[in-house]
């Protein structure tokens, strides 16, 4: 989210990956195994909430990859 296009959103919203109490630093984009696993191109933004959990879901789905992106999970508390 370093692109200037996101600046207006970043002024009023927070990225759950960065502010959750319980979080991981896994990459989201996997390119079906063809790229490094540290690429983050999907973001969950919140406003007027407290981020409690952020996780990249990399469980066993009986397939090597269910998508070229891993699912994300966030749990937040509304203020």
C-alpha cells in the first residue's frame, strides 16, 4: 500500500495486517507456487474498529492451491 493512490484511504483507515494484536507476516499472493511466498497485494482496511486477529489461511484444502491468493481472515471489534 505504498502507492500514492492509497493515501486518502490510509488517512482514515488502518490496515488490519499492521495493527492486529494477533497477526502473521505471511504473503498473500502465491502464484500457484511460482513466486516467493512473501508478496502482499491484498489488504483489509478498517475504520472505527479494533483489529484483534489477522491471519493468512494456508491450511490443507486437499489441493496444493485453491487460488493464486491465500484467503485472509480478520476479526475486529466495533468501537
